[in-house]
């Protein structure tokens, strides 16, 4: 009978994944601080990035050091925001948001990923029109639908989506009202499991079988690249996508 990975092996894999998450959050903190200043009270993007770092158990010292590097108090690296757009197998639209200090490396890595899994890197604007920017405040299975819906309406949310398969709930907000709605939900006694401003497609494309598996491999590969911050797609994936 085969043996699974050792405890040390699992720990190393977990540490590596945690390191990648920290790298992405630190880059987001850096860009947010450089563009909007190092005071989170007056910089919503920075405040959101800090919240993400704290949720990932990042220490306050690490966060403060990233801010100081971005604002020039410490020597740091300048990151540039770049977006790539393209198509995965089955006509699935994909947006890849990056923060990089080397555009040549980043575009090569992204183009390689699309080509490796049967996709095509497109031009600027080729798929972005299919997506809308939206704030999402998420509650896990077992959340009180009536209480959350009432609080969301009171907070000024755009919509409340209840997923019947597991009872989880998404409270949707306009991007510029995200923080106000999230904070109001917390104040009302409903802290979310997750909250972020993201992109959601107007219409999803259902893909199955081998095509779906290739889409998943492409999205996973892109998300694992150090320079990639976020990957968005309009894929509707069934259980067989992860076979």
C-alpha cells in the first residue's frame, strides 16, 4: 500500500502555500500604500489589504514594514499593476490581475500558462466587458437567512444571494459602498466568513468533462504564479471538473 506525504512534507507544502499568500498580500499592501498613502483610515484599499493580511495571520510588524517600504521610509521594490485577458478552453473568459516588478517575466509566465492548457491570451478589453466589479460579503452554511437579509437591506446592500445547495449567503454591494455595508453587517452582529471587492461575470459558461478539467488546471496554474494577485473567470464548473 502506498504511503502519503510525511508530516514534514505536508508542513513544507503548507508553509510554501502560506508564503505565497503572504507574498501576494504584501504586494497589495505595498501598491495600496504607495498609491493612496500609508494611513489606512484615509485609504480604503489599504485598509482592505491589511484586513486580508490579518485574516491570514500576518503579523502587524510585517504589515507595517510593507507600508513603510511603499511610502519610502524603508527601501523597497516598486510593483506595477497589469491586467491580462484571455480565453480558456470552451470559450471561458479569464481575467488575470498581476502586481510585478518585471513585466517581461510576468507576461511570459501568463502566456505560457494559457498555451500549456489550451487557452489563448487576448488583447486588452477582449473579455473585461463581460465582468462587473462588485463587493461581496460572504456567510457560510447555516447562516441565518432572515437576519442577514434584513441587516443587508438596512446596510444598503444591492442584493442578497442564497445558495440552496448549502445555505451559504452572499451580500452584494456596490464597490464604493463595500466597506460601509461590511462594517454595518459586523456592527449588526453578523461578522462575515469572507469579504472582498471582486469581479463577477454577467453570464457563466458551463463546461464539463476534459474541457472543465483543463480550465481548472489553467486557473490553478495562474493563481499559483507569484506575480498573479487575482484570477477571475466565467466558468461554471461541475463536480467532474475536479476529477
